[in-house]
C-alpha cells in the first residue's frame, strides 16, 4: 500500500469548495478528513471521504447541491417525484403519533429520521440521487435498529431488504437454515407460497415441496376445522 498523500491545512481541492483541514479516520480502507465549506461564505466544517473530494463527487458540505436543487425545484417542482413520496413514507413510519400497525414497531424501537432529513427534503433528495436511488430499489437501514440517516442507509433490491427486517421468518429445510426469502430464491418456490404454507401450519420439511395446485387445494381442505 502506497504512502498517503500529505495535504497541508488550508489546501483547496480543484473544482470544489472544500478546504482541507485535517485527516480524521480510516474506514474500510477509505481515508476521511475534515473540510471547511467555502461555497458562498458558508464556513461549515464537515467530514468527507478524501477520494470523493478529489474526484469532485463531493464539492461542498451539501449547500452547493441544495442551492442547485432549490433553483431546479423552483422551475420544475418535485412534489410528485417518487423520492418525495419515499421521504413522506419514512417520516410517517417514525411518527410516534402514528397508530398504524405497520408504524408502531418503528416508534416502539425508537427508530427516527435524522435531523438532517426530517425537515429538509432537499437534503434527502440530494443524498438519494448521489447514493444509488433507482426505480425498483428500496431504502434499507444497515443497522436495523438505527435511524434513517445518511450513514445508516442504502438502496437495495426488495429481496435484500427483506433479509434485513427484524420480523424475518427463519426455518430449516434439508439441513439449510436461512430466511424464508433466501429459501425462496434457492428453491424457486415463490415467497408468497412459502408464507401461505407457514400460515396453514405446514411442517418445515414440507414448505419447499414442488407446487401442485391440486395438492395445495386438497391440503387447504384438510386444514379446515371440522
């Protein structure tokens, strides 16, 4: 591994508004540092990945993108954008006054939306755009007991998101123990079919049997109370 480049305090990275102050830490081989934002006299001190600053992926503390986005919103508006709907959804889930059955588990576990996002859609939108948002993907909290925050969120497929849920159903079949979603992917049996069989009281060794409409129909009749 080569020696880390030494930057003097006050060094301004070309193409950015980030003034280098000092290195802070290394996470998974990535070097982070403190920078001073110089966009429009902002002056905010923020931490960022040095490589992101060098490549101009990050140019400021976030105020540059907010400014650009505000101008874009004033011309086009984003109230109907899918990201705005997602923003509303995560706030709805974490609202302690929300008595919906699907929202209560979030409040009971103390899951919240971070200060940076809770009242600032522009900040949330900017993070989504620069962190892999795309149609068909879902927002996922890396630490399932942690908040909705930039450092704890990512965009993943539905199946990966299901694996990270606290109410995952885990069972053993043919010596393999994993979640219902993983069993579904391995066996080719639809997740809905597996969950339906579980609700009907099927044994673990029967949950991944090949689908037969006739057998399922007969099994349901057998499970009906006399």
